[in-house]
C-alpha cells in the first residue's frame, strides 16, 4: 500500500514504478479496474474496453499486458476490491497521527502485518508466496524509462522584462 493524495494517471504511473522497483520486476499482465486512468470511457462500451493511449505506452515500456475487470461482474473484481477492505483498516487509526510521517509509518507497519497474515484464498502468507513462487517469475523493468511518464520539469517563459508567469 502506498500513500497518495490524488487519483491522477501520473500518480498511478509513479506508484506502479515504485512497486516495480520494490519487487524488482513486473508480471506478464496486470489486472485493472475500469478506472479512467486506464480505460478511455468515451470510446468504450459494455463489451469492448478501450485502453487509453498513455496507459498503452506505459504498459509497453514497462513490459506487461493490461487486463481489465469485466463490467458488472463482481467475480472478476475480487482481487481489485480486496484493496478496499485493506484501506478500511486505516479507519481504526483515525486521529492517531499528527503528521504525514506518522501516517506513512502506520502504512508501513500495516504492509508488514498484511504480508504476515494467511490469506484465505491461497492458505499461505503473501511473503511466503512471493519468495517461493512469484519472485522468480517477474520480468525486469527499466525504471528510468518509466520516469518520463511522471517525472518531468516544467518549462516557463521569461519575458523581456524578466517577468516569470507561473
């Protein structure tokens, strides 16, 4: 779990790159909910989902294929929706932190705790599953290549009067 403050595509790309860096790779495919940072809703319908261009480019550069959940099919969204349950655990810490550093520490501890709990569906701890099976299947990712999607400098024009418009 990573603390973010918005739901922009830039934040999604940055968070994914952080995950790829943390896990030292990516999977063959990644399952997404039909969120607007991934799906072009103006071109999509119930049967045909169209991925937006930026997301397609990012996925190609990162080396994974995109899968989306089927609309109105809750059985395809189990892996996605479980994250909502996890974030509900944060409600228990309401008003128990006074700054972002303390909140990030709570999230760090929660990540450690979640990785030690036995998951009902697979009957093992996520950390064990990662070390035994998943770590060796990850493909390397060029994080530097992905930075162009979320880390860039803004350019500003300086007028003849040395005035900067910001």
